[in-house]
C-alpha cells in the first residue's frame, strides 16, 4: 500500500536544494507573486535559508507527501504580526497537500491570532487558508518581483483552529 499521508518534519540540509528547484518554476513564482528578486540566484537562496533556519523565532517544517519533499511551511513575524506561509512544489499541486500540511501545522503552532497573505488571484491558496479557518480581513498591495508590478493581496486572519472545519 502506498503511503499518501502528509507529514511535517524538521528541515534538513538535503531539503534545501529541493526547495531551490521547486521555487525556480516560473508559473509558481507568478502565482505566489511575492518571491525572490532573482529565483535563479542560488547563493542568495542558500544564504536566506541559512539565516531562517538559524532564527529561533521562525518555525519551519518540510512537507513530506508519499515520502517525497513536496514543500515547506513556516511561521514567522511580518509587519509586527505572526504569519504563516507555505510553498508547494508545482508537481504536487491539486492533491490537497497544502490543506493537510497547514491543518497539521496549525495544531503545532498555537499562536492566535495568526495571519496569512495571498495574492488576490491566487485562488487555490486562498481556498487552502479558508478551509483551515482563515478569514479575509483586509487588503493590501505590494511589489511583486515575479510579476514586475504592484499586486493586490488579501490579508487573512485565523482566530482559532477547529480540526473539524
């Protein structure tokens, strides 16, 4: 029987090159909108990951699906608020992995309220967040490196988490 469960584990050094490859996808960058200035700059990517893994205020986990690294999920402070973010490799989209990973992560991260941001046209990510109890509370816009222009985004907030949602 194939294991189709989603699991979270600590990030290992071996995961980071996989994360790098996943974030090179131009479609994924466009949809995520708020990405690195130059996703192909491996040195900058590695420096960034070295810093975030060493930062004790950031909780970051690798998402495993069918025994494969399918992405990562994190909790950090942005704009003075606790926030959650995730990245799923494009080859894993549409399989419910982000929803399962976020649901599991929210059982681990007890901070409430918790915030998230998504480009307004990133319908799939907005749906994942809403399935896990986040609600749109406001809007903002910011410069998208992937799109080369300002992009409108929703700010979502989670007051509590109910595993039955």
